[in-house]
């Protein structure tokens, strides 16, 4: 019900835009989070956008470089990633949930996409 795409190989300093397309759910009422998991590491929170788009939150590690947005008419959320660093290399997942509390907790999300790999070379 969530399909993440847009990953790839990019050099350090470059940009990528990830997309998260939803189907089979009322996307306009869902809060959306992006998470990532690097090899050998725990999954971590990256960014969150509320159902209305009025609230956004970011992990400190990506603040000022990444921007989350959504287009509910297209049932799609986005993660614009700029000034990428090698440490941003990970599989990125989008997730959705109706409740916006504790947005940084992955286990609180109902729907998950399959992940898209982002590799940043130095």
C-alpha cells in the first residue's frame, strides 16, 4: 500500500528526491514518516509530516539538508535530500499512520513501504 522509490547512487554533495506513493488507504488522513536503516545499524527516524502538511519534524542529522513534503491529491509524499553525505547511505522506508503522536517511533506506524536504497559515494 506504500511504494517507495527514487533511490540510487549519488556522489557526496549531490541530491535525490524520494517518493512514497500510497494506494488502498485514505492517504489524506495519514501522517507520514521516513526512516532509514544503514548496514549493521538500527532503523532510525529521518523525517515526519502531519496529515495536513502543517507540521514537519526532522532528525538532527538531516535538519537543514532534507525536506519532507506531500501532495495528497497525488497520494504521494516526498523526501528531498540535498547535500548528501556518505553517512546518509541506507535503505530508506516510508511509513504512514493515522495518529501523529510519538512520530519518531517506527513501531507506532501502521503501513510501511518496501524501502529504496540510497548510496552516497565519497
